[in-house]
């Protein structure tokens, strides 16, 4: 049985993860932290899946007490780095679902996993369909070098562009064998053309009613190709969450993206 501690268990993703772990046959919830909900029992949020656990506020103290096999962080990038340091210093593998980590953050995590001889995974998107869409887009970029990315998320998402869109832009930029066409533009209002990540335009939308949506538009003379993935319910992320928890300890060092765990399946 793989014993899991969740950081950020009171959030919407955290609650779904608690339920998914409860329904699994090889994972067990050993503890959980939350911010403002600390002191409540997890049962108040997820029923019997909470196992009577009290939500705590301090992850290092919890890790010392329960010694889990893996930590799942579902907070955001600032606490996620502190949580990752706490886990890796104790040689406990961690899966980080927070987006917005910088290249410096990733370099630090790589050093920590090497120094402590353990493992970590940073997963910008747990949806299997999103991973497949990224692979298809990367392949298409070789042949159609003119493209732009639109990412659409709920209005509670704080970072923009999303981690998925940022990773997608970098991978597609590296994959295309010819640069996109250069064109003169007259931008009347700053930001009208979106952000530019390694030569790729990325546009962010934040609206109520949305969850997580990523679209790539390819343009070529006489044709348009559209690739899009829509997450309509957070349950769609849980297969990726469980897969990451099961496999993170088997892959030493830092793993970036869910696709690393899909190879060979």
C-alpha cells in the first residue's frame, strides 16, 4: 500500500484526489494539509474518504509524524516549492501539480533530487487527453510552423499563461524545423497579441464557467488545422494523479510532465 500525504486537500483538486485515493486499491491517504481549513476533519469535505484525518497547517511536522511514501502537492507555485523542499530533504518523493514554477525552481528541484537521491515530478496537466494533444501538436509543428496557442481557464486560476500552455509553446518551438513567418505588425494596444514564449504567441482567457481548455491553431496557405482539448470535470485529472503517485518513486531525479509515465504503458 502506497501511503500518500496531500498538501492542499481542501481545494477542489485536493478533494477529488482524496476521493480517488479512497476508491483505489493500492493507495492510502495518510495525512493532509490545508490553509484556512486547518483544524477541520477531512470528513467534513469528502465524507468517509477523509478517514477521520484532521487537516493540518504544517507539512514538515506532518511528514515527520506519519512518514508517507509520497507527497502530492495541489497548492500553487509559492507553497509548492516549500513543500517540495520539505519532502525531498526527508527523501520522500513528491508529485507537484502546481503550475507557474520557474526554470530556476525546476533547476533547484533537479539538484535536490540528485543530492538526496530521491525523485520528484512536476505535472502541469494530469489529463491524459491533454498529454496526447501536446504530442499531436508537437508532431504537427514540424510541418506547419505557423501556429498560436490559446489557453482558457476558470477565473480562479492565478497564473497566466498556464503551465500547460508554457510547456506546449516550448516543445512546439523546439519541434518546428523552420521558423514561423515573420511579419510586420502594428499593435495598437499592448498585449493584444498575447505573450511570446520562445517565438510562440500564447493567449490566456480567464472566465467563470470554464475549467481547463487548450487550443492550438495552425495556419498554412489554403488550410487551417485546429487541435483542442477540453477538461470539463476535475475527475478527468484523477487517472493522471493516481498514475503519477504510483510511478514517481520508480523514476529517480526530476520528471517533467505526465507523458514520461505513459511511455511503455
